[in-house]
C-alpha cells in the first residue's frame, strides 16, 4: 500500500513540477534558455528537477500516511 501511494504521489509531484516550469518560462524558454557552463544535456536538468519534485511529493505522502 505504501509503495502504491508513493508511486502515485511521485508521478503527481513530477507532473506538477513540470507544469510549474512550463508556466514560469514556457517550453521554448526551458528548452533553449540559458544553461550552466559545460556540455551537460538539457535532459539532465529536466530529469533532476522532475526527480526532485517527485521525491518530495512521494516522501511527504509517506510521512502523512504514517501520521494518519
């Protein structure tokens, strides 16, 4: 049960993070905007941001489920 809850909230957190990024700058600005120095791929930045949002939502869901 906890894994299903974590997975659901992980996906929802990732989608909400993506939607906030798109509202803030739009997809074109996100894709072609300024990037830190180096040859790191834009997918790495998207991936780490979405992973962070998903982990945050999933962990909060687990804590709230535990408190209940």
